[in-house]
């Protein structure tokens, strides 16, 4: 958290407004830092912590986007929410997001075991839910369906590898 004096001065000078094109007020940091070693330490700690958190968040988002085992990126939050919520109505442990989860292949079976009543019901309910999703997510879902089906057929009887 910013020191109250710096925060007040930051907002008072008009730099705290959202969407302001001005960068972080280096003049304020330097002026307050030169007067107080405590403020200087606070600012350095804040900057270092923020940088570490930002780096970890970036790495986590890249790592969760796709893996070597299941090489498909998520189709988007709306499609994922639809398949997850509909899947949970069929199977309490439904999980088509985490490819290292023990229920991942079982969860994919609701989408890719063609001709079964369960798949027909699942796809009907998921399709109704997805009708309100953005077009770009639906296009990605459609484009990924056939490659995912082929991946599912090739991997459904294999053991899930350990989480890296």
C-alpha cells in the first residue's frame, strides 16, 4: 500500500485519475524519497513486490493457456463456464479445464463420445447455454472441435501423465 502522504499528493496533483496518460509520478517519488529514508524503502519494496507479482501472474497465464499434453488453448470464459456448469449437472467432478485432473478424460467424454444419449443431452444443454457467448469464442470452439475429437480418440485410454 502506498504511504498516505504520497497517495494524497498523487491524487491531489490529479495523477490518480483512471486512464490518465501520465506515468507514475517519478518527481513525487524522488522528492519524498530524498526527505525520508522510510518512504524510500516503502517505495522500493512496493515496486519490487509489484514486479514479482506481475511476473508470476504472466507466467501462470501462459502456463495455463496450453500444455504439451493437451495442446489446446481455452475457448474463452463464456464457453468454459457453459461446459463447466452443464457438465456439473451430469457429473459432480466434471473438469474439462485441468488436463492433469483424474476426471479430465471422463469429462471430455461428455462432449466427444458421439452417439450416446449422455453426449446428446450434454451437447444440447451446452449449445443452448453457448448461444449467448461472443462469436469469437464460438468460432474458436468450432475450429477446435475436430482436432480435440481426434486428440480425445487417441488419448482416452492412456493414463494421464503426472503434473509437470
